[in-house]
C-alpha cells in the first residue's frame, strides 16, 4: 500500500488551437463538467473532485502529449459509447493503426484516440503502470 504523503496532482495545462472547442469535446466524451472561462486564460475541464485540465490556446507548434484516464467498467462503456457516437477513430494499441478495437491484454480494457490537436488520450479500466494494491 502506498503511503499518503499529501501530494495530489491538482491541474494540468493542455495546449490547443481552439481551447473552448477542445475542452468542450473532451468534457462531453468523458461526461464531466467544463466552463467556458476559468482562472486566467484557461478553459477548465473538471475531471473529478481533485483534477482539472486547463485548456490553453497556442498559436505555435503543439507537442503531442499523452493523457490517461483510469475509469470504472461502467464509465469505460459510457465513454467508449460517446467516442463511437462522435465518430472518432480509436485503436487498441498506443502506436497502432486505427482498428476500432479495445485492448484486453493487460487485465482490463484499454482504448486510445488522438483528439484534439493530436494529443493522445487513453482510457483504461485497470492500471498496467502500477501493481494492484494488497
């Protein structure tokens, strides 16, 4: 079991070409709230009670950043349904081709999509990055 050291990730900045459109799209896919205005120039997506993604508008090159969300089985089904309904291409492998499939090789389910601005979004039900607690 990991110690509670009091450190929690509070927010991340997400560079985008159109911060409102990008924030709205992600919030709709995840089924979470967002606001057209936030602190400073940011458009926030409220992922959960402790994490906000602050979308910022950039005119220069946007680096491709990987963001991963661990969700329940029910949330995975709901979010994947919204990805499909939006007609977004998705895949089962981090660097693989668009195959509209779900990876089940890591003890849970995983799906990836690149949206918006080329960022790589990952949705999984079981973390492969950390061993199970216990």
